[in-house]
C-alpha cells in the first residue's frame, strides 16, 4: 500500500453495490464518499473525460430509478441528496475512475472496490455450482430424499417479504 494505509471494511463497499438494469453498479455519491471527494468533483472529472466512460462503463439513472433509490433511504438529510440524477458505474467504470481521479487515495480505494466485485462474482459462482450439484443429486435420489431436497431448496430461496403489521392488535375474546 502507500504511506497512508487506506482501511475500508469489505461490508462498507459491498453494501454500496447495487443491481440496476441487470448490472452490478456503484453510485457516484458512494464512490465520492469512499474516494474522499465531493460528488460534484467526481462528476465534473467524469464529464471532462466522458470518452473514457462508454455506456457499458457508466450510465445516468433515469428519474424513476433515482427516485426508487432515494425512497429506500428512510431519513433524508439536508443537502445529502442531489437534485441531479446519479451516475451508476459498472466494474469497468469504477476501474476507469482511478485514472480520472489521479490521487493515491483513489488508487487504493479502487483496488479494494475491485476486490469486492471479485468476491461477489465468486460468491455468485459458488451459489450456481451448489444449485447445479443439488439438481444432480435430486435427479439421482429423487424419491428417497424428496423432503430433504425441498427443505434445502426452500432455505436457498430468497426470503419472502411479509407485510409488517402496524398498530395495536387485540387477542381473540379480550376487550
């Protein structure tokens, strides 16, 4: 590393990787925070070097996408959310940012971000392998272990969202 070691928790990066338009991306505001620059400075550097960011490296969010991400944040802090649409950077776009933001911190942060993207790819690959192996076992021992395979499949499925009940609820027969 450099003279000053940059320490960023893996979770801190991985929580800022979103799936938008079928691609894993990071938003300009999150990258700016990690790089230690203002979002407007990052966007300005990108605009000055726009040829380095084709559509598969970076895209601007549509208003609906931007609003959707904004609504996921419970508390809006004054001045935290821009009135401008966010840029979303793919893995290649994030790599290109280190050449546009030419600082030691940008390079060090970029290395950590690239490692996070690689870890996510490895986790997804392992999950696909597990599904494939489970499917093979299910074909081989279908009748004998049907209940076991159903339980495993249920555990691997993404959690189902259940509506949260709000308010006071009375138990049957009590008033």
